[in-house]
């Protein structure tokens, strides 16, 4: 996907989808609490023997119903004081209630809720594969095909907000919505930034200087290899 090889992206994601066939965990909230959920393809489990991850302590609010943790509220960088994450979802979206929690005027992440800090860290889930397939298939066909839409809509349906194929007037509109949907589905799972850069939407995340759409080369690498040149802007 990131190299623009959409034919291979469609073929490989289709191969993964057809293997089981893959299913989605019915209860979205359980994905990050329990290991080995139906839709998990790759994860880092935590338990008493392996240790804890402290994600709930970092993100949960300290009051009811999550008392016992410190918590760090969402950082708001807009002048209107509204976190951009709040505008990602409609109230009907199951993921809204399972991801964000308001307390004393602040919003906290409640995606990871284990007070023992044993939440599993998901690295790849079925929804990501479905959305990769949906985008690649639409790009290759030059249209919003039924199969591409169905893959996208499986993710929407599980979230309680099914869509209709008639909503999309063009491939570009469909692809833009897939990038947005991937952010809603996988918020705070480390995916959105790279997708927004790839789709030419990094400005929407507040990074308007294209130099900063790629990372700097670490100084230690520059010291080892004198032929390397630092990326522009750093």
C-alpha cells in the first residue's frame, strides 16, 4: 500500500481474508482486554508472568468508574478546545463509547481498561486487512465495486453504523472515507499518521510542512555512514 502497489495489496489482503474465512469479534470492547480474540492476527499479550503494559494507568481517568488509575486526558491543540478525536465518530458508533470517556470536562481514552494493566496490544486485526482490501480493490477497478464496499461495510456494520454503497459518488470519496474509517477503527493503535501521509491528508492532522511528513534520519546513523544526508527540514 505504501509503495503504491495496489494490485499486490489487493491480492495479498484477499488471500488473508479467504484463509479462514476471517471473522470479527462481536464485542468491540473485548478486543483489547482478552488475548486471542477472533479478529486478532498479531498481538503482544500481557499477563502476570510476562509483565504489564501500563496503558490503562496512562490513559484512564482517575474517577468513577475507573478509579484506581492516574490517567492523562487528551491533549487539545485547537483554539475551540475540542479534541479532533471527538469529531471522528457519530453518537451511534459503538466505538465512540468504547474508546472515549468524559469526566470533569476532560476526555480520556478507555480503549485499554484492565486495572491490572494486562491489556493485549493489538498489532494487526482483521478490520485493517478488510480496509486494505477495500481501498486496493477500488483503486484497481477504478470504481467502488460491491466486493470493495462489502469489505469496508463489514467494519462499519460491527460498529453499529452500516453504510450504503450509494453514498459514494466517486472512487476518491470512497478512498477518503476508508482512510477516515481506519482511523476510527484503529485510533491510538499507531496507524493513522502513516495512512494520512500516504493519502495526502497529513495537513488535516496539523502538519502542514511537507518536510515533516517523513521522519529524520537518526544522528547515530548519520555518524556511522557519512554518505547519508539528513532529510530536508531537520
